[in-house]
C-alpha cells in the first residue's frame, strides 16, 4: 500500500474487510432463509442488506484506490 494520508493500514483494512464481508453474508442469508424459522424476505433484498453491501463496496473501493 502507498503512504497516503488517512489511508487505513493493512491490518485495519483486512479486519474491516472480514467484518463487513461477514455482515453482508449474514444479511443475504437472512433475506433468503430467515433465522430459526422467522424472518427472511422471500429472497427480496432488505434495506439492511443494501446498506451492508454499500459499506462493503466502499471498503473495496478504498482498497483499490490505495493500491
């Protein structure tokens, strides 16, 4: 990674990538299947999933911009 002001360090980026990736995966899984027989959106994408994806994409863009 380059030395860009305010650029996240590699461990920070990897940790955040894992955290947001899991959150996105959990949101998709919930939208499709629900949890413990409750919830789920019949395969429709919820606002929470859209937000989780947006956060994940922003992090991916940050990683791409710093390389």
